[in-house]
C-alpha cells in the first residue's frame, strides 16, 4: 500500500493478473531463497571454537 501512496506509477493491485504475478514471483523466488539466506546467516553467527 505504501507504493500507492508514494508514487502514481504502480500496478492496479485489484487486477487478477497482478495478484497472480505477485504470488508467482514470491512462490518461485522469495520462498526458495529464504532457507538459503537463513542457512548462510546462521553459518556466520556461529563463533569459531579453535
């Protein structure tokens, strides 16, 4: 919603194609990327026990 407030250049969020495209992009990009980022961040937070 903040995009609609700040700028006039935004998609019609009521359009079914925009909703499906947004869901698809999250499903194919953000969800698979989350475990990778979680793994990489967890690996950095473990201190070396040398």
